[in-house]
């Protein structure tokens, strides 16, 4: 992974390129001889799908996996649009250049800016528009957090609950009896499923979880600890996947249905979304893979910016907004982190983000009421610190102009 920030980007240890992982997976399966037999034994997608995943853009992968619909309401809540100028020259790698140059250099597909509930800037790359469904990648983790907050507020779940009590069918009670919901939320579980991908083991770690056709079995079979739960923070997608399994169990419904009921319909989403599954009719990939319009990602950001409200409706408990806005005790790979939301290294407590690999962002500054959505086909974790600095500058400029 390359990052050109003046400050080293600590996110580089968080995630590695899933495109690279898929490509390596193809080589591993084919080299073993008999590709179709290999993938059947490994219970991963067929060679045609694997080959496609190695070459398609990250923004196009959603349609290559089975999915479950996240139903939108019959009528969308209005998202007012009133065009206003935004900062058009920004600092990028030590130079002041046009914002458009940054968007082009980072392979941006959609760039939206909203303030105080109003969409003030909306741009799409040619071939994309307000109806395009974009993959969330790990932005989904932050959405899962909001669902957890709802479950906690309704007494369905507690942060002190042990995984072994919630999912007793998982083996290795010595592992899961030590891990709490709070550990999963703050990426301190210690589960030893690496986020990076070892070329000699292309189907292990998060790459294996992304490709498997049986996520529950993957979780069950990879229950090993790298460190004592709660002792340190380390970004692990499996933590979010376990949260997803827990949510589906305590709520008694699939995550896509839960998202529709608890968030998508209440915020007045404009379009159905989809959530990719491990297999047809199977389990949602909770750690990634929600496909939605850029405007609906903006609605999610506005929900957080407005203290968990959409219009007059309280959707996310205020206590949970405070939870995600307050950095947890343990940083995660050098970044402040809390309940599946990132805190920029140089931001304030009102500055939080949902971030996904390949340049997906839902940036929220509650102090200025600013939400910025950036959906891209960029490098894996490339330029994250620089990109967030640009968003902070845009938010600060809007705040200055509104006074």
C-alpha cells in the first residue's frame, strides 16, 4: 500500500487490497490443479467469479455476489438541494491545488457535501449518477454500529455480554467466553484473523472471510486469540462479522431486514439498497458490502450529524451518538477509534468518519453540521490522512462562511 501523506498513515496496517487478495486467490486455486474442484473444496466462488473480481473496479463488485434487499420506504424523505460554493482549492501533499484535481487523482466516483441537512454540492463521474448503487466496503462497519446502538437502547443487548452466551453454538468457549460486545465494537477482541494477506496463504484472514460461502463456519473455525481481549486495539473485520451474527440472533431477523426497519425506512432513504451475502439466502457480510446511492450514504451521515435524528424522529439513541463520538480507551493501529467509527488523527471530538477500503468515506463534523460523502476506486488505504484533511478544510471553510 502506498500513502503519500506528510504524516505516516497509520491506517496502512488496517487493511490490505482485497483486489490483490482475490487475484492471488485465483493463482492459488488454479495452481493447485483443477480450479472447479479446488473452489468446491474451499467453498469459495467459482473461477469465473474469482477472475472477474481480480480485474473489475472495486465500485463494480457488488453485483458479483448474492445479496438481500434493504427496502426503502414507499416515499423518500426530502433531501433539499441548494447549491453553494465550497472550497475549490485545497492543500494536497504540501501544495495548494484545485479540489477537482484531488478528486481526479483519487479516482473519485461521487462527491457530495451537505450542511445543516441541506445538500449543497453534488458531483458524479461520467457514467454514475444519483441512482447508482455504490459499494460501502467497510463503511458498513459504522452502520452495523448504529444497529448495535439501537439494540442496546431497547435492552436486546449489552456491551458487557459475552459472545459465548449470545452465540453458544460457536466452539472454543475458552475464546468466546473472554470476548465481550464492547471488545468487538472497539476492535479489541484479540481474534487472530489477520487483516493483511499473506501471499503464501491467499485464502486466510479477511480475504478468506470475504470469499467464503459459509461465514458462520469461518468464524467458528478461526477462533484463536492473538492477544488478551481488551488489552490492545487492532483492526479486524471479523470483529464486525461477529457483531453481525449477534445482531441477527438477538433481533431474530437478517441484517438487511433489520437495517431497513431500524434505519433505512426511518431516514427516508430514496432507494432500496442491497447487502451482499456469503451465498444465496445466506448471511450478510456485516464487515462490508452494503450497496447504496451516494445520497443515501449522505442521509446516514446527516443522521449522525443531527444527533441521531431524522426530522423529528429519534432513530439512534443520543447515548450512542456520544459513544461513537468519544474515543475508546485503546487506539486502533494508531488511530483514535470508537464503536466502529474513526476519529481523524488531527480532528476534534466532533469529527468522526466511516471509512472503507478503496476510498469510501462518510465524513461527519457535528460541530459544523457538515457531512461529506466520497466514493472512489482508489488504492486500498491510500491517502486517507490527506483526504480527511481536505474534508476538514472544506468543513472549516463552510463554518467560517456561515458566521
